[in-house]
C-alpha cells in the first residue's frame, strides 16, 4: 500500500496554483471536473508526491476552517537562502524565518499558502 495524494480545499484556485507552481515548483499533472468542483493534481519535481487542490463551485461563507488537527505539509529545499530570494521576489513572507532546528545544520522555516495551510521548508545541510 502507498499514499497516493493529499487533498486540500482552496478558496481561490488561481492564487493557490500560482503559489504551488511558481514558489514551490510543483507542476499540474492533471485537472479533472466533477459535478460540483475542479480537482487539480500537482506533482513535485520528481513526480512522486501529489497534492490535490480542490476548488469547489461554492465555498462556505467565511471560507474553510482548517481545524486544529492538521499540522503542516513539508518540502525539502536545496538552499533556504535561494528560496528566501524567490519568496520575496514573488511577494510572499515567512511565517517563521529560517532557523537551525538541531544545532547541527538542519535549517527549517515555515510559510503559509493563500488559504492558511502551513508549509515547513527543510534544508538538510548535515543530516
């Protein structure tokens, strides 16, 4: 058995697609229409991990409630310095600026996507 994908609901598909494709280098692998929504399957650079962005035709008043059970998605980055440049050039900001998690060179940072989902960025220098 293997995990196929993770689905998250998004309020503004254009903002979410821009965030995930331009900032996180994900590619649209498939787009599918259901009766009441569009599904966008985004794959990572290796084509291994998939995130499904679901854009419902009608969003709940006040937006989606993320709840307190979900933590975050995690992405690896080769260089948080380079990522920081890209992040700022696209007009995004860190939730938590890069820091050394272990004191042994495992640098991490956090951002939020347009819907408030937290994303951890991990630069493993000496793992």
